[in-house]
């Protein structure tokens, strides 16, 4: 018998999810907000909390943007690029705190792919979500 889900009343806890490499490979890459050469796969989402993959092809970039109310973690899984002024390659980790502008530039010849998490800062009740949280993709 495997782990049993726990009903916590939250939609981001207590649900088991396993996706095999074959299932992930079969999941199509979706365009990333109309950015030429940039695609993504959302692996898991609960409200504004998102976990996924982003791919940027060689010769493309992901323009500078800012998540004013969210933490953004990235682990480079393939290729290389420049983030926050530093060249990062496979195995590199990048953390961007809320409010810090960042981009994906100078993508290497093999492109770049990274696993990311986007977690809003818990700030209590909000009347206008767009004022505090910008979706990562």
C-alpha cells in the first residue's frame, strides 16, 4: 500500500503525482506567451504555485520580466544561457527573489532547458492578484 493522501483543505498538499519519463516526453511543449523560440510544460499547479519546464532555443531569449510577489527557482537541466549576468549550464541553480528583474539571454548553441518553481509570497488576502503575483510564464 502506497502513501495515502491527507485532506488538509488546501489544494496544494496531499495529492500524489508520478509522471514517468515517457509520459513527460509525450507531453507537448506549449508556446510561452508568444515568445519566439520559447516553450514550456506545466508539470504541476495549485493556484498561483507552478512547477514546470521551460525551453529556450538557440538564438532566442526570454525577455526581462519581474515577479513582484513570488519566489522563482530554476535548475538548468540541459544547455546553457546567461541569467542575472552569469553564464549557467547544466546542473546550475538560480534563485530569483520577488521584485528582481531577470531574463534568459545568450542561449548556447544547444538551447537551454530548465526546471522551475514559482511560489507566491504568502501575504494574506489580496484584492487584486495581478498587483502582487505575475505568472512565471
